[in-house]
């Protein structure tokens, strides 16, 4: 025993502490499996995923009450969210069709007509005629030299930015598909949801739910992204004004954001809160150091492939792609409509600072 006032050695307290910890731990508690939580997308697709899993669970599992809603409310929520999702698809597909039919094709017609007239009226025996160019109508010159495709690097940069914009949607869809695939499979709907924590987690998915999520969300979302990428590239290529080129690129963002627009305007706050707090849980599988390294290297390879692949795609689209039936706007383009002299003429400042260049009559 230590003398009065002395502190007992820590070693004498260690066994007691262990005994208290052992006594205080509840028996039968299973150890929390290692893994990672994945946020659910806070958009109409995330709301649909939440509703499919939660509501199918409550509707098809007798006696369950995962979210304290009556079965009729689960059915109503599932139908309403599916209705909003279908409206989203109809609006996005409809906008793609209408933009292509009423905006893109007329723009293609205009720029092809201008370029055709340029070759027919300014060239003699296949050679550029300076005298004909000087005598050509100023309006025709403005139409020809306003074709955005004539400035290769400007168009190249705009198309790259548009492709990167759509690459965000493609990669989000790809990652969402991989995350769904990584969730553990089960055969019973009752095993899908873990309600033991502060927020619900989707720890497993049945094959039927898994396929339904892919069929209703992943595949349509991927197809719409690809179509929007291609139609957007054709529209931007057919732009007949440098100012409109920027405006068209901004306008295309409207179609991309239809899903967010519907989610924020139509979804009840209770659904938004549930989507924000609900997570997917992917159990961690043992990995060797080599597997971890391969995973890291593979991620960098994919990212580099996407990054530089966009450059290659745009370069091919602006060259060989112009000869394709739908994607091409200027088949066999000769790079002879740049109009450097005319561009310099219309860009020259009339007034310099300090000059009285706006006299009254």
C-alpha cells in the first residue's frame, strides 16, 4: 500500500479499469462492420432511389414501419415521385427533340447556305477571287465571317468546355452505378435497411430493387447525357454568331438542370430531408497493398483518359466528324472562311480616347 498522500502506480488501476470496461459493455453486441457511407444524390434521382427502397420495403414487408408512415402514404409517395421522375424525362427528351428540330436544324441550314453561297459566288475555277470578294455584299460578308466554326480555336475551346460540362453528368451516373453495384446483395426486403443509427442506411439491396434502380435511373440518365452532349455539339458548331455561341452554351445548361429544378420546386421538405440524411453503406472488403495501389492507379488512368479524351473527341468532331450524317455541319470544310481582313476591319475602333469623334451635325 502506498503511504498517505502518495499516488498509487497506474499499473494497480489498469486491471480494475479493464474489468469495469468489460462489465459495462453490453453482452451480445455485434461489432460494427467496417465500410464507407455514400451520400445519396440530392436530386430527383436520389429521391426516386429513396422512395423505391423505403416504400417498397414498407409496402411489401408486413408489419414493418421504417418511416412511421401508413402504407397508403408510402404508395402515394412512390407514385408521386415516379410521376415527377417521368415528367423530368419527358421534359428533357422533349427539349432535346424541340431544340434539335426547331433550333439546331434551322441553324445548320443557315450556315450551310452561307458557306455554299460563298464557294459559288467568290471562287472561280476553284480559286479565290479577290475582286469578287471586294464586290460581294456586306451582309453576305457579315454572315460568312460570323460563322463561329470559322475560328477553329475559339470553337475548339467552347466545345471542350461543353464536353467537360456533360462529362460531369456522365461521371456522376457512372459513379452512382458503381456505388449501387458495390452495395451487398440480399434476398429479403427486410434486410435492406438499417435503422439502428441516428439516420437510416441502405446496407443491402435485393436483385429486383437493384435492377429497377438501374432500369429507371442509371440507363435513362446516361442516355440523356450522351444525347445532350451530341446535340449540344451540333448546335454550337452551327452557330452563326460569336456572341450567340456563348449564349447557346449557357442555354444548354437549362436542359441539364431540369432534374434539379423539379426536385427543388416539387419535392416536399420531408422528402428532401430524408434524402439528405439517408446513406448507402458499402462494407469494406479486405484488400492487399497491391489491390489498393491498382485501385489508385486505375482511378488516375480513368481521369486522364476522360480529360485528354475530350480533346481527342473534339478534334475528331471538328475534322472527320463533319462528314458524319447527323453530327456533321460542314462536310469537307476547307478552312477558308476565317475572314481575317474583314474581322480586323469590323473590329477596328473608330474613336480613340481624347478625340472628338462624335461631333454634332
